[in-house]
C-alpha cells in the first residue's frame, strides 16, 4: 500500500480483495493466497470509497479529487467520470452490473450508466 487504507472490500465471488488508500492507489489481492494481483494509481487525491460490481468484474472508486474511476479486474483497464462531484466524491454503490450511484461534497446524488 502507498498509504493508510481508506476503503476495503471483497469481490462478491470471494476471489479478490481490494484496498483503496490515502496514497491514491487501488490494490487488488487474490483472496486465497493474499498475493497482489494488480495495483492502479490514477486518482489525484485520497480514495474515499470503493465498491465491487455485482458480477465481481469491476471496481468503482471515488476520491477527494472529484473523480470516479471504474477498474476492470480481468483486463486491468480503467475509465473515469472526470469531475463527477465538485469538492470531492464521498461514496459509491453499484445498483446493477451496469449502473452505479455516487454522492459528493456538492450535496448531490448522481447515477451513472455504463456500457454493457
């Protein structure tokens, strides 16, 4: 880890464990042997929350940089919703495999649709 753990979670299938830290990194570990599977570092501020998609294929993270990132575990690729919440994004939750909701310091609740 690059800093203190800020958000943690197991994938729904129990295969992976993810940690988002104050150092802006998302680390994914194999749950069985605890070896590091992959790490990403694209946020510009500390990570506030992470959530696994219901099908365990993606992780969504939000941070004080106002961005939301979606990380694909198998392809190890990502994309983002830039400036999703002014002043920072506080929490995120998956509503389905292709839809999520987020809240932020801008006192808004937003939903996001992803391509299937």
